[in-house]
C-alpha cells in the first residue's frame, strides 16, 4: 500500500467560488473563438418595394395599358365637367305658374368693421334688392330636352338677350358652342331650391323689392 501522506503535507483546497470564476472564464474565452463557417450564406434577394412598383409601371407603359388608363381618366374628367350632375326633383312645366320670392333676410349676429365697431346689429332685416338690382332675368331650363332649349331661345329673344341662361341638366359647354354666349349651371340645385322652383323652364325677374318667378310651359 502506498504510504499515507502526512496530514501536514496535504494540498490546500480552493474555495468553491474560485472554481466557479474559473469556469466562467473558460466559457467566455470559448465563445470568443472563431468557429469558422457553419453553413452557406446568401445575399438578401428581396427587391425594394419601389423597385417593384417601377418595374410594373414600366411593363404597363410598354404594353400601352398605362396610356389607356390615363386616357380613360381624362375622358371621365372631361365628361364630368361638360355634363354636371342634373338637379333632382324637377319636372317639365306643363302649365303656367307665377309666384313671388322675398329675398329679405335677418342677421343672426352682429356685422362689425375691422376695429370691432358694430355696423349692423343682430336682428337687422335687409333686402339685397334695395342695394343691388337684378340686371338680367334668370332663366332655368334642362338642355337635355330639345323642347325646353327651343323655349329658352324664344324667351331670350323676347327679352332682347337680357337673360342669364342657367341649366339644371345637360351640357352647358355644348350649348355655349351652339349659342356662342355664356351658359351657366345651377350646381346641386342651390338656386332653384332657394327660389322654390318645381318645374322648368322658369324665368326669374325683379318686380320692385321682390322676385317674380314664372314657370313657363313648353309649347
């Protein structure tokens, strides 16, 4: 049997904390090593989103599809300008009707100048015809109806051209070219609803401090 070591010659033992620190150091040094290439690597193959869009646009341009879409958009815009949405709820005048409209209004709030001084207090009643007169008759009609167009032409001649033609339907551009004079359009029926016009052709004239509306039947 090997001789037993003397108690005094026994190697001293390291504390447990020392072993733990040594293990951590080994692990850290191991992670710092170059392990080499694990597998094949590839560049990012996904295209940029803008590049994809440009590629598709160039393809559409080459095929003529892009030019066709542009032309269709221009045609739609031109049609919308030349043929505004007709005013709903109107009928063709079959019998004469005359009534009057008082444009007098009441101020809901004070009208002040730049310095804040009150020019017209709330509650003031005012008739615009006291200040500005209607220089021309307002003639409302639907240009989609040849009978109304003919009747409107008669009325314009009767009043010696002192008439402002205002359409509630049809193409005002086409009519301007045919008549060689300005033609207007009542967008969304703002004026006919304000005046209470239910049938066209209808002509609006000034009589004193009020407006006279005549719905004129088509012959």
